[in-house]
């Protein structure tokens, strides 16, 4: 077994990065696994406060930069753009044969394996932090915070894995002898662990942003609460989804909806619950993924016609138009729509890449209330979001209409952000009804899950391939 460690000193922090491939010789096949990113001996790494914090900073760094300097292939970009292409939000103008937009993935698709590995690398790193800090003699306050951050990240990555691939291995150890042949856990088992980790993180993390000098670039207790609200919603636990979302919304001294849509994604936005610092690690702005780099160029990722048409506007009543379209959607020289939520492509950008924000919490609560037949409360939450967008109040009259209204608001509010649309259509059972007319014969019901990567199935006989592949 060979492990290569590279230590970079960036802005005073040590970030440990290492390759993902562990080669096993002899009669065994090469096994590709994600191993801990912060691997210096635990006895040393977690007995020094600076080094212990550096391992956590490295975890955040990997989530934004990934293993490559290519902005279009790092973890956070994949988490936003791949599901959007699989759904009805984005496509690649330069690649009409894109396997994600055409829902033609195969187990051997390289990106399918990359996404799998990226998530498990972060999970392994989180597990190393949890184990190392648990045995550390550092201050209880520091241990509590760092373990809380690691448990949040483990939950976050398991959440994305289970929503992309379905049943996957549930990894809570760094012992490769165990994990390399570990079978898939059920979706229910994975969600139980996610909920447990997020509850632990709620009680461990600070409630403010003091650990990140006031910037909202490290998770706090409210980030754990926000993600927990989403997890409860996905699990149809509407009572708890409403309760957790309400807890976040109630923190009005910390979180509020900016009146101007142009302020939503700024570094100082009061709507942000958690965001990536897009320039902290020396990488270019996230806006480059969406915005044409020159006046005559096409965007890397263009918006679909169906998404552009989803915004409410009326030529006969120009005052009745969704301001989100005007603020967050632009048109290239060739007439292609693109996302302009992040408007600056220079190094000195003024925006963060927002992962969790307050608007989602209102929409979580609106859906949870609708599912409980609290129609008045649901409408009130929907209309908070619509009012900011310059729209008249929603007029849904019953539960079914309200649920469709929530789906619509989520589509035009959260587009291009960390897979919301793809996950929404799947969890509500609406994928076939919505995507089949858009995708045509390319769409199959089994496309709702990505294939388990061929390399992983080959090297781990305990893994079972998803239907349709």
C-alpha cells in the first residue's frame, strides 16, 4: 500500500491533500478508495490545537477546490451542476452529447466515479477528525466544535450520496480493511445516521460565526438545524421539518431576507447560513461556471428553455413579472440564458458560493405546513418569498395546489443551487411526470438514481448495481 502526502501552507493554515488510489498488489485487484485527507499520525495531529484546526480547514478546502485546480470539476461545482443537468435546469452548449443532460449515464462514466470518491474522501476525513479529537487532550471547547463540524460534513456528504445513488455504504470508520468490502446500507439506515450526526452537531457547534471571524464560511449550530430541517422534509417527517425550519427562521437577529435580490449572494448577506469562500483557496470565482467569459462567448452551463419559461411574466401587465428572472438570469450574445446569481468573474469578487440560505427554510416550512393541511401558514411562507420577487400573493386553494405552488417557488428560487430541483422531483415522485415530456425518449424511470461506479462494483463484490444499469 502506498500513500502520498502533500502538505500545503495556505494563508497560515495547513491543508493535507493526498491521492485517492490505494494499489494492492499480488492476487488482489487494484482497489480505488477514498482515504483520509488529513492523514498525519493522529497522536500528533490532534494533540496540537493549530494542527487539529488545520485538518478541519483542509476539509472545507477540499469541498471547494476538490482534487483539481479545474473549477468545473471540483466538489461544490459538481454538487450544483450535475444534478441540474440531470433535471431540467442546465445543459452544456458545447457538449450536446452530455451524459447527464441526456440521462444516458453508464457505470463506467468517469464523473460518476469522481463524485462518489469526492464524497467519501470528505467522509473519511471527517471520521478521522471525529476519532482523533475524541482521543485528544485538547480543550473540551475546541474538541466539541471540531467534532461538531466533522459530524456535519459526514452528514452532508452522506446526504448527497444517498440522493444521487440511493443505497450506498454507510461509512463511520477509517479502517480500510472494513470499508473496502462494506455492503450498502439501506436508505433508511443512512438517513438515521445523518439525523444522528446533525443532532450531535446542533449541540456541539457554536451558534455564531466566531470560529470563522464573523464570516459565514464555517458551519454553526444553525447550519446543522437548517440541514436537519431539509432531511426531515425528505423523510416526510413534516412535524419536525416545520419545527427545525421555524427555529432557523426565528433567529431574526442573525438571518433575514435581503430586500434586494442582488444582495442575496454577497459576502455580507444576512440570508446566508453557510457558504464557501470562493477565493480563500486561490481558485477563481464560481461565477465562471455560469457566466460567459467574453461578450461573444456562450456560457459553460446554459439554462434550459423550460426553466426560463417557468418564471412568471405577462407582456400585457409589465408590472407583474418575477424579479428573480431580471436579477438572476441573463442572456448571452447568441441568445442562451445563463445563471447570473454570481455576477463577478474577477479574482476580487464580492460574493460567496452559498450552500444553505434562509429562503430554503421558508420553503421547507411552507411544504411541511401544506402537508399537515395548515394551508394558511403555508401560504404565508410562500408569499414571503413571492413578495421579495415582486409577485402578487399565491392563490392556491387546497393542499394539492399549495404543494405545486411550493414546487414552483423552489424551482425559480433555488435553481442551480446544490441539486435542489433534481432531488425535489425525485423525492416527491414527480420526476417521470415532469421530466419525461422535457427529455423525451431519453428519459427512463430508473434514471432517478445514478449508477454505482463500475470500478467500485468490480472491486467490492458486496455492492449491488442500481436498476437500469
